C-alpha cells in the first residue's frame, strides 16, 4: 500500500519544472511600476508506456528534477520579491 502511494505521489509530479515568473503592475498610490514574482509549474514531459521497474527509475528522476527546480526557483522568488519590495518602498519614499 505504501509503495503504491509513493508511486502515485511521484506520478503527479512527473515532468514538471517550477520556474519564477515576474509580473508588473502600476501602483497608483506611489505612482510607480511595481514587480512581483510567483512560482509557476510547467509540464515538460509525460511517461508513455513503461512497465514495473522501468517506471520506478523514470518516476524517481522526474520527482528529483521537480523537487530541485521547486527549491531553486522558490529561493529565487523569495529573494526577488524581497528586492522588489525594497525597491518599491525606496521609490515610494522618494516620490512622496
């Protein structure tokens, strides 16, 4: 039962990579353009017809790639949003 649960969980992650995405909007209060980063999932592949042990290796690789991209891209988003927030506050104070 546990093995089936693990395989199903990893199968849901198959072929996904997580990439940061930047959005820009106009802040009326400060009269500046502000930016915000989000994390977005992109599916890059899917498993075709594989049997038993073949699938385990492929799922493990897809799961590892998905986890690594989530951690790295998530870190980029956190740092980027911090920088954008500081930039926005600095420009808003100068403009006020």
